[in-house]
């Protein structure tokens, strides 16, 4: 699917792709910027969602590799769950063609509010790494949560990065480790959903590749910013982006 575009469209795709990836690389939530931008330049909502997965996959790959080189991704822990995250996201992308995404929105809003309140009032949350012992029961619950989030990413998407990071924080990881691990899982879920959208022929490659290139650049700088500034800055940005996600969800309800 290809559309004609002018220079202004290219500039908009690049600027908002860079900004979205910069923020997404640190705490997630970049889709709040990139998805509306794709619709603003003329893509229908369904095509914009599919195209955003292409661009986001490129940005998340960059972030994931940078965090990996910095030693912030636990492959030993996450290796067994990766195939299930992939399948969960693909199932979510398939399910959205049969069920309305509106079904999950009330639950998403409640979950975001809980995440925000917990993070704000627990001052030392995510400041220092203190991983909990992974008993069989705890690991099963943790993995089930990640698979559900992956399904949600394929089904709807907004807030996925925040939910994954929060899940790792609850397990005792600090913000940088949580962000690094989240990037690996988010990349896997993005690829799965993208494959489903490709099979459905819903991706606009021209727009997606332009924005994707911008997201590679934004993700590179965003990841290095997070690694340089440390957990305090990441925590602040996490709270800000979660608040923005909540505000957007409330706004959607009011306008509808």
C-alpha cells in the first residue's frame, strides 16, 4: 500500500518518529506520538496501527541492541518466554479483527492509574536493583503476566511499554534493567503483530520505513540518554508518560 507524499509529510514522519522513539526507548509510550502522526498525514486508523508496528519494530530493535551491549537484558531469564510472547502478540493482532478493542480500554485505564499511584508513592521503587527469588509459582505468575501484556500489545497496544516495565519493577529490577528487558519483549511482540498485519496486507511500507528510520535514530539517542542519566531520570519520565497515557484515555472517553 503506497500513497503519494510531499516534503512536509516526510518531515512530519521523521520528526514525530524521532520524538516517539526517543521517549519509547526510555520508558515506553512512544506510540502516543507516532500513531496520531501517521493518522494526521492521512493513513486510515487500521493502516496507521499496522504501519506503526513496522516503524516501532525498527526503533525497538535499536534500543534492544543498545541495552544488550550495556548488559541490561537478562536473556537467561527471558529466553524461555520469548516464543510465548511472540504467539501471544500474534494472537492479539488476530483477535482484534473479531472483537472490538474498546472492550479492553476500561481495564487499561484502571491498570495505568494503579501503576502511577504505586510508582509515585513508593519513592524507592525501581531505584536500586533487588531481584526477588524466582520460585516456580512466582515465575509462572510473572510469565503469565508478560504473555497477557503481549496479547494486549497485539490487540490494542497503548501503554505496553509501561506495563512491561512495571512488571519487572515488581520483581525487584531497577528502572534501567526493567527498561532493557522490556525492549526485548516489546520488540518480540511488535514483530509478531507486524507479521500478522503483513499477512493481512495492512502495512504502508513507504510511510513505515521513513518513520522507522527516524525511530532508529531516536531510539539510539534515547537509550544512550537513559544509560547516561540513570534510574532517577527514567523514573521521572516513566511517571510523566504514564500520566499522559491516563490523560489520553480519559480524553478518549469524554470525546466519545
